[in-house]
C-alpha cells in the first residue's frame, strides 16, 4: 500500500486548508482499516488529527474537533482533510497513514500571509 499527500504548500491565515491522500495498492473501503491524518509542527512531536473508517465513520482529536473535517472519495480511492480558519500554528508537515503503518512521505504546509 502506498499513500501520497497533495495540496497547497502555502495557505493564508483564516483560510481553509484542504489536503488529499491518494491510496494505491489497497482500497480505502477495506472494512477493517481506518485512514488517518497526522501532522508534525516544526520542532514538535507528531499530532494525530483524525481518521475516517468504513461507513464514513469519522474520529477527531478533541483539540481539532470543530475545525477539522475528513471525508473520502471511494471512486478515486482518496481521502481528504479540511482544516478551517488556519493560523500560523497550523504550519506543519502533514501525513496520511493507514492502520498497518503505511505512511505517505508528508507534505509541508506553511500558513503565512
């Protein structure tokens, strides 16, 4: 299974960040998988943001609930992270991952005017 993140590298404060994870070599509809978004701000540890599982069940970190939305497009084998009202504190490398330890290479997102 391979995962690849894509999205804008630069977002302005107060805008919405949207990132997509494209999965190959496996199906996001596999019933026992959850597909997660994780980020790592500069100089800090990994932060799990949320996940989507079969049946479109979503789970969010309490610290991100309200600003975060995860959805999926089964026809494209992709799942998407949307983070609203971004601030410079949302600057991070964003990763997508599955339950078996497969991770994307990460994509840098910088929030700056």
